[in-house]
C-alpha cells in the first residue's frame, strides 16, 4: 500500500487523532486522551512485539479509509463514528487481520494484534491502558487514504465474527430452467474460514469439508472468494447441468483459488463430496449490520466482475467441459 493509492468514498466519518510519536517521558496514557463522544467509538490498535517481521509497517483501515500506520510494539489511535465499523490491517495488498467493532457508542476499545496472528484479541480497559502507557503511538499519516483491501476484509463474514451459517436441509438439483454450481472445501488449513460471493449476494462462509450450492439461470455469472487477495471464477452454464468448484487454499501463502472440476475427475469428486457437509446462509442471522456489509461487498464484487469482463482482471472459468 502506498501514499498514492486511490481513494474510496468514506462510508463512515473517521478521524485519526493527530498525536505525534512521543518521547518515553511523554507517552500518552489512555486516560489523558479525550474520551469518545456519545456518537463515537475510540479504538486503540495495539501491536505486540515480535522479532520476526518487526520492521514491517502495517496500515490500519476503517471501512473505506486507511487512517494510520502501526509499528512493532506500538499503537494507533482511531476515533470513528459509532455504528457499523469494519477495521482491518494491511501490508503490501494483504489483509493481515480484520474485525467488526459495531454499535459501541461512547466506548473505548482495545484491540491487540501480533504479526502472524489471524485476528485480534480484545483487551479489557485495565490491560489496554497499561500497554498504551508503556508504548509509543505510531507516526500519523498526512491524510486519510482509500482502503484498497476493503473487499478482502469483507470476503469472509465469519472472519469478522458473524456466525450466519446453518446446515442446508437438502442438496440442490438442476432442472429444466436452472443449472447448479457447487462450491466445496477439502480438509486443509482449518484456521481459515473462506467466504464465497456472487455478484448479487453472499453465498456463505466455508470451513473445511463444507460446501454451498447455488441455482443459476443459463448464461454467464461471476463468483469471488479470497483470503490473501481475491480470486474470480467465470461460469457459463446450461440449464439441467451441474458444475463443481473446489475452494482451494494454497499451502504456502494461503491464496485461495476457485478450481473447476472436470468430468475426468468424477470418481475423485464423488469421494470428496462424501465428506462434505452442506451449509447455507441463515436469513434469520442476517442482521441489518451484516446486510449492510453484504451490500457493500457485492457492489465491490460487481466492480471486480466488470473488470474481468473488460480484460482487466484474471479469472478461472467453468464451461462445457465442466458440466455433469
């Protein structure tokens, strides 16, 4: 991420407190900072020290804006309008951690992260204040910037702490008017919960050995998933046909690929599906704040699909050779 990155419109007003890096004698204590107003959430993002990767500068973003840097053994201070707040850390185009800090008006929140950890630990006020009192605030950036990793942060609602899935009551079958596309994961990298999206909705979060299905009208459709970066799948489907894609997580850098299954792999496919538990989004768990994120993310997915249609983004493709 660089200071020249393009801006994305701000969804919620975010103001970075403009305290500079203090000397050890003048390090700001939590109680010396103005408390959050009734319509604000004050967020301390604390970075625990670690030798490996200690020199890497990390960016802090809230919703559509990148607002701060986060140094090793330091902290960033963010003052945000209370409501729907998605906070993520990013470095060189990769989301390192993300979380939701929703509906916390007038509250101060302490989030701690260590490089290599997949998420944040929320600390109580006493522990958070103690850490702040012995560390330095990261150097503020000159101005807020666009959050280029926003879609990555939103890809898995499960990563943000939203449990919106339930077992599917039955498998889908293609018919005279619809094809069916099945996404499934194998038993790999249990720590990651991977989201799958269409251009119009969130299809779900998949853990290992889980699958999700969608009925499709004949024609062209795009789907997106991701973890380190995002990946697109283009489908050209026929009514009455069934198509399959493996949500594959790379073993080295944990990049996700949506890998089409070919007919020659049918024997192996049946063995894999025998282990899969099928799930679906539970509409009763899709609260207004999760629906808000779904609206934001699907808009970004449509933008990614449009770039693919115009040759500006790579994708994998499912077509006639993948029909069952």
